[in-house]
C-alpha cells in the first residue's frame, strides 16, 4: 500500500534559513519526494521538525488528501507503479503540458536517432506555432479544432517571422502564404507531434490520460494533394551537367551533386552528406537510407555500383561535405541556394536537388521501360503490398546495376542526339552564310 506524508528535514535548511516542506511518497519499500510550494522557518516547526503552523499544516494536509484520493482511485493499477513513477504521476497529473518544451525534447530525440529530416520538419512546425501564438510557450490544451482552423488560415496568409541567422542575430522577414501541399505537410507534422505527446504522457493500458482531447478527430488532415511532375528531361539534365559554374561556388556544388545523385540512382542529399570512405567497398557504395532505416527490418540497406561517371565526383565530395558544412541543415541550405543559382544560369525554373531522384525514376520507367518493382528496388523503396514476399527473396543488386546502366545509357544516347542536332544546325548556318 502506498502512503504519503509531509516531511521537513533539518539537513535541507537553505541559505535563507527556510525549509521546504516535502511530500514523502512511500511505496514498495522505497521513498521518493515531491517538493511543495511551502517554506517554513524554525519557529513554525516543533523540535522534531513537525509543522506547527496551522495555516501551512492545513494547506499541506489538503494536498495530502488529494494525493490519497488519487492513490485510492488507482485501485488495482497501483501494483504497476514503482515509487518513482507514482511520485511522478502524483506530481505531474494536473500540471499543464508545455507543448513547445515537449517539441524541443522530441526534436532532440529525433536528432540523436539520426532522423535529421524529421527533426527539421518538426522544428519548422514548432517555430510556426510560436509565431502563431506570439509567445515561446503555450499549453497543449490550446491546440484544439478551432485553433487548427485559424492556424491553417494563418499559414495561408502573408505573415512576418523572425529567425536567428548563422551569426546569432535575429532576422525578420515577410513571407507569402503557403500552398495546399505545404498546408498538408504542416498539419501532418503537427498531428505527428501531437500523437507523440499523447504516446509520451498517456498510458492507455492503465487508463491514465493527461491529454484527454484529440482535435484531429474532427480536423481531418487528409491525403497530400497531387503535385506537378518534378523531373527533368534528359536534355535538361545535360544542360545542368554542361553548365559553366565558378569553381567552389554553391552553383557548382548543386550541379555536381545533382549529377552524382542521378548517377547513384537518386541518392538523397542527407545520405551523400553522411557518406564516408569506408562506405565504398569493391566498387560499390553501401549505405542505409536515412529516411527509412529506422522503419525497416533491413535498415533500408542498399548497394549501388560506382559507375565511371560518379567516381571523380565521389572522390571530390566524400567526407569533404562534413568538413565544409557543420551540419546537414547548413549543407541543405547551401545546396538549396546553389540550386537557385543553377536555375538562373540554365534558365530552368523551380528545379531542386530532389528532382535528380524523380528524373532517374522517370527515365528508368518511361524511357527504359524498367518495371516499377525494379525502379522501386533501385530507389530503395519498399512495396507495402509485397513485404511478405520480400522475406523469401534475397536482394540481387545486379537488378539495381541493370536499372542504373540503362538510365545512364539513355542519357548518353540523348547526348549524342543533342550533339548531332547542334552539328547540323551549325552546318546549316554556315551554308546560309
């Protein structure tokens, strides 16, 4: 049986000659303590350190009665508590949950687990909520259906936001409202954060709920809206590859890493950033895809052949990216700015680094007529409908090699066609002259 009692200890005397009244939680032969808001001086205590001040004693007794009622209501579930977990439950059950503080802790855990992309996405939502509420802290109870609808309208509108730049200085800028696709991503990630908070603070098996409401039952996030095609033609890939850029510039970084991703079956930026020389073995790049390695039994492992076109780029950038950029966030910003510069140099609009992956997949399927299953294997995707079958089939990286070879061969065919067209045009212009 668990018991609670008020305690004041002589050795807990503070510099101002006061003592904090503590609640002792005794359970399973262990004692844990809860600090109270009550402080007493020596004259308010008996010689054996019992509270004799009637006002403080009544306040503490009231708190003890509340704790005893909670313990009594737990009934048979009390057996599942340790002294520490019971102490935490009594102390925190009515405490308001600071959603920003939870987000910070959750994002930190994601980074420790190597889930940098998810951490970055959740930080964007966390920051936008602070902008929306216009304060650094707010209760999870303030996230409800009406708030979500107002928040959505806020995201769609032009708004001002302040962020700290790389020099530690606040920078305020005005941004336009976001698209339908971005609204979906914001709300999806907010729902993920809210669900993570419920998983952390609630215990459904024991019927303990600190977060009792669920606004996403009425507010439906829905599925992501269809987006426009995000792939380049092979002619555009050649324009990117042949673009003249300043050595060491961000545009050069974007151009060469776009091509490296294309040659390595659409390898993601985060995986390029994390590559080490030891990941190159027997002429192959062996790595675990960061985006999904924590969600798959095979840790999202894939082995990609290092084709001749990729070798000089790998030698140039492997390990150097980490020395050049202190974090994946800094690297992504540089890559994004480099892609913007590259678009201006090539007159290609809206192309991002991720288009290399889409382009590889589109060429493999539409131009090379590779099956969707083989394209998925080369992209290191998992077919949800074939998970059981995949258990019985060993991975054959020669299939990936074949997809890679066909796509690069198609690029070279296109290059020859482009050169021939240029020669014919040049010859025609000479005759005309």
